[in-house]
C-alpha cells in the first residue's frame, strides 16, 4: 500500500504575510483615525482631504490583501501594488520621513514575492 503525502500549499506563506500586513495596516488606520489632529500637526503638508485619501487607500489595500490571500483572487495583487504606489507618492509629497516611507516598497515587494510563489494556486 502506497500512501501519498499532501504537499503543503504555498498559499500558507501568502496568508501569513497578508495576515500580518492586514493587522499592521488596521493598526495604522485606527491610529490615524484616533490621533487625526496630531497627525495633521506633525505633517504640515497634510490636509484633511489628503488624510482622508490616505485612509481610503489603506482601507482599499486591506480589502485587496484579503481578496488576494483568502479569496485567492489574482487581481488583489495588482490593486495592492497600485495602492502602494499611490500611497508612496502621496506620503512623499506630504513630507513623511524616509524611515516611514521605506515600509511601503518593502511590504509591497514582500506581498509580490509571496504571491508569485503561490501564483498557480490563485484564480
């Protein structure tokens, strides 16, 4: 009798990365909503409309990560990349510090690389 061992899914790494990034983005979103006035004072180039746009981009990024990792939808990857590019451009224009800006390309590259590993399992 021959038994077959199921090969572990490559989606697990994508789900772990996406879960951690969703948690981090949610924490950042809650912090920006709760401490809105302080954020506006810390960044003089940031006005309430731009802050609302950044919050909306973060929310769209959270939803796209969920679609990518847990709904196994390929279009979520492209939305995550587009949101990361727009968010990086807005935060650079507003005047965030380089240390704060480096997280965007690093997390986007991490999502891209883990999604590439699991590409065949995505729809």
